[in-house]
C-alpha cells in the first residue's frame, strides 16, 4: 500500500444500501439517500465547494439499520447520524458549508 493525501478538506459518507423487496432489514437507499446526494452535489457544485473542498460519498451498509432515514457521517465514519432525507437535506447542506469554512 502507498499512502496518499486526500485532495478534499472534508468527506461526508452517506449510506445508500438497498436491499431486495421484502428484506427484513431497513435500507437507507429506500429512504431518499440517492436523491439527497444528488441535491447536495448540485448545490455544492454551484457554490464551488464540490470537488474542491468536499465530496459526499455513497457507502454500502454501515450495519446500523434504523427503521427509517439515512445514515450519514460528517467525520469520515467516526460518528454516525440519522438524517431524514425528505426534511433535513437543507440542514445537511448547512452543516457541510460550515465544515468547509476556512
């Protein structure tokens, strides 16, 4: 392995795991994860933050499976937070903007 420096100041992880219909466990992908990332990417690109300071990366299952919502990490996986993609995308965007301040 060869160490590399990340070109990004911040990396936000968003679970986008999707299980087959009828699976006994919840899937973040079924609760708006992909649409939330798309919205975040569009806004962050317009502000010149995407790719310069931050990336929002989709992950597979983080194995904490809440009954609804999307699991996100704003500190590269050290802590996890439950986000409602339908109502809290603006809060996530505000949090990312704050993280990217110099």
